[in-house]
């Protein structure tokens, strides 16, 4: 294991360090040690985390490369666990390599950024690979192994004389570029974790380094690889905390500015120029995201105002740039960045109304249809809203969902809806009522076994005979009851005659009643206590008499001597007889029909004869008894899952496009209402008047502004008002044309439903009167 120097001996920018034991020392190690740089030493916390920092600050090439390799790996695979706050001084050590590269690209003296400048090197001692790695680092000791590695790696001899400026052909400069790119990649990966943003912003001198490297990379004078993209992504995490100066807030509004341009203004200008001029997709995507991050800072809103009080655009032109990118349907990342910035811009000042005044000539129109050329702002706004509505489908997933339907039993109209189940219950109730009106001897006859039933069970031993007898005469009914006495008497009358003819003896009453719960689970014998001096009741709860015959074949004619009839033909004969002996009034139970003739009375009476029962099959779906299921499509846009009590939070292109639609619709509706115009005439029920008239819109709580001002009233800005009203009408009409799509989205997408409904309410406000 190598021996590392003490922490107190290492300072920021130190060129040399104590070498490790066993490492081949280059001639530079025997040279006089340079004076340490005048910088405050970093106070390190004790622990193993200092290993990475000490390796970066050691100046030993193998140690530096080892640390960068480990950091690059962990920043990719464990970015959530690699926190700069756990590694004191590590961020500054990484930025130091970027600062040295920045100084080199700005043509500063080599002594300020080349750590090996003061040493002389022997061309026969040190060899380097094409990537800039030094071969003689102590890993190859034997001559044979060294020559083998030289042939495999294609090593070249390093130049002895250093160039005056930065030259990647010189091995030290190539090594510096490679390490700076690795540091930029590491910082970029670390900034993806929000917990690393604040420690990164606290690194001294980071913003000047980022600005210098961006300017050098965008100039194109040097091939710096992905350095510009890395710097943009680092700047994206810093921009939200950067407050631009007065120069940025006035230059794009007035065209010129007398304010001093600070570093923040230079950074903003560099990002803006890249956004407006670049054709490189990576740079365009990075600059869009950086500009969105600038706009997230409330202190920078003044720099994003694109129009004056008369809705005249200034030179900023961010809205036009974003609108020019909307038709790029094949690049979701670029559309997402453009829509994100567009929302930040239109939600600032009166930029939303500016959208309603633009034409296709105001943007880069090659992506739009040529038919929009010269068609005015209304056609262009329709196209923009169409693209935003189209984005509502971005990234969504669709599937079918089945929801069981239920019957609203508490509705007042429920009893008027035909129901087979309710009809069967009513028929059963009527059957029992009819049986109660039948003579007792007829009811007793209905509880007797039929001949074929009696022949099948009389020869069975007890208790099997009693069990089969129960199954034939009774059925399970949780809300019904039978007296124990009636139950026992019915059993006794059925089998008493068989006992003397060699049949099985009768079961005791207690045993027979006890077996009921085995045949009908849930049924039980119980005693109802006496109430009010009455006798206690002994019942069997949970069973009822089985309907063994057609229960409706009962003659309900008044004073009929024999109500129970065996067949429908016999019942029809009963009706014919009664009609021949009666007058012209129907005497069927509860019927008050009066006929004009006997023929009419006969035609009416046959309607009381029930039809043949039809076996009940599976109920049809979509009825009162079987509502069935409802199958519908469900849409889900990208969202972040939250607590079970909180719905998911949407994000992405669809969500930002919907936010733009909602904001511009609300702004247009408020503008029309303030101007006394009201809602346009396409609303349901016609035009809805404004809540304000044109004469009282300049009043605050009912008090005119003019009486509160000491100065004379200002000149009328009627042209500006008319321009704003026209822009608001264009926006409202364009969104109204997409109303059907918005309604369909609200019906299918439960995540976006709330935001879509807000937009629909703004299109069609409710008349509170």
C-alpha cells in the first residue's frame, strides 16, 4: 500500500507531493520543490473519505487517475449516495482542474495552469499512451514487460519542449484536457442529485469557470469534446439560484442598456445567444433547459417580459423560438424542453396575450404549414393550440377497465323500473297469501307426499327417511319460520300408518327437530318468550313450506267452494262456470272491473289465469336485476406516485402543454371580462355578459382611480385595449375549437382531469345569475 502525505502538507494547486514507496520516480521528483501556492488549506474531517480528496490533490498521476475513475463510476451508478457534503474539499478539487483548463484556453501564462511547467523531462525516461497516460508509473518493473506494454499501447515519446500555448498534441495538455473532461462529467452527474446543488453553488469561483469554458467551447477553436454540454448541464442546476443584473432586464426590452454588464448578465447572454442561433441539437436542448432554470427564479421575471404596455414585442423572442420547435413531433426531449420554457415565458407579464397577436412570419416558419403564410394571427394561434392539444397524448398509456354497475335502490323512480327479482318476490308473497285463504283441509292436503314420492322414501330407515321427507316438503328461508308442533304433526300424520305395517318407527319429536339444522344449515329450533301474558312460542326459524305445486293455480273467485285446482284447464272451467252464474261484474279477488256484456267479462276474466311458468335462466345484463359491467378506456400520463391519500403528480410534455392552455385561456377570459366584452357567443345558452362594464373597469372597490390620483388622468390607451381584446378572442376561439378533445381527455385521464376542467370552465363560464 502506498504511503500518502499528511493532509496538512497538501494545498490547493500544489504541484508536487511526496512519492509513494515502490513507485518509479521521474526526474521531476528530484527537481527542487516549488513553493506552495498561497491558498488556505482545506480543513478535512478525519475518515476514509479523505482518500479521494488526497488522491486528487496529491499530484501523482496514477493517484489522480485512480480518483477520477472511481468518482466517474460512482457518480453514474450511485449518484443518489455520492454527496459532496460527505467529502469536504472534493468539489473544489474537481473545479480546480476545470479552472486550469479555463486558464489554458484563455491563453494565460503556462505557469498558472501547467503543474509540470517548471520541471525538465528526459525523453528516454517517460513514455505516454495516446490517451495521455504515463506508462512508467511503477506498474511495470521489468524491461520485458515494459517493451510488451509499449508495443500493445502504441506509446509515443513526449515532447521535451513545452509549447507556449495550449496544444492537445502536447502530452501534458492532452492529460489536462482529459482530466478536465472527467471532472466536468463527474460534476454534471453530481448536480443531477438535488442534494448536491447547494454544495456545488458554494464552491468558490465556479461560475466564472463555467462561463469561461462555455465561451471557449462554443467558439469552436478547440476540439473540447462534450465540454460545452457538460457545462450547460452544470449551469442548469445553478441558474435557478442566479439573479441576473439590470443589464439583462433592460437590454432585451429597450434594445440597449447603460447598466454595467455583470458576470451573471454575461452568462445569461451566452445562454440566450446559443438558444437563438445554434443548430446543434445537444446545445439547443441544453440552452432551453438552462433558460427555463433562469426563469424559475422570481427575481429574473423582468428579464423575460417580451411585450410592452401596447402588446408590441421586444427583441427577446423566446416565445417565437419555442413555438418554432412545437411541430418537431419526432423529438420528445426537445419538445419537452421547449414546452417547459414556453410555460415559464407565457406566465410572465402579458406574454400570454402576445401569443394571440403573433403570426407564422414571427417565428421560424419552415416547420409550419405553408398555408399559414400571410393568414394572420388567428390561423397561427389555431395551429399553436392544435400542437399543444396534440401534446396531451405524449407518453400516455391506454388500457380498458371494467367497473361493475349497481342499482340505485334508494332512488324515487326505482319502483317504476321492471325487476324480475322483485316480481318473483311479489309472486311468492301473493302465493303465500292465497294459501292462507285456502281451507285448512286443503293446506293439509298440500303437505302430503305424492304417491311416487311416498313410494321412494317409506322403505328407508330412520333418520334417513325423516331427512328425505324434510327435503321434499321444506326449503331454506332465513326470514321464515314453522311451528315445531305443525312440523311434528305433519311428520306424524305421514308415517304413523306405516309403523303398524312393518315400517320404521317414528323418530322422537326432539330428535326430528334437532336434525333440521343438519339438513338446512342456518335453521334452528328456538323458543320465543311470552310477551303480555301470551304463551311462549316454539318455532323452527330458517325454513318454509316448499312450493311443490304451481302456487298460482288457485281460484280467486269470490265464494268459490273448491279453490285449489289441479290444472290450468280446470281453472279455466272454474272461470267459465262462475261467469255463467254471475252478473257483469268481475268477482276475482281485489278486482273491480265491470263489463258491458258477458263476452267482455269472459275476455277479461281469462287474464287472471296465470300463464305456464318458464324456467328462469341467467338474467340478461343491463337490467335492473343484473346491471352488468361498464367497460371504458383509461388514460394515464407520466406521473410521480405520491401518498395513498394524495393523487399522483403529473409531469412531462402533456402536463406542461395543458398548463399553457389553462393559463392562456384564463388570461384571455379575464381580459375579455375586464374589457366589458364578456364571454364569446359560442357558449352554451349564448353570450354571457361581463361582470364589469367598460365605464367602471378602472375602479377599485367601487372608487374611480382618477379621483385618487393627484396627477391629471393619463391619455387613453384604447388601441392597446383593442389589441388585447382581439388577442384574447383569438386565444379563446382557438381553445374552443379543441373543446371536444379536452372533454375526452377529462373523461379518460383522471390525473389531468382537474386541469382540463379548469380550462373548460374558463372557456364556458357559468352564469351565476
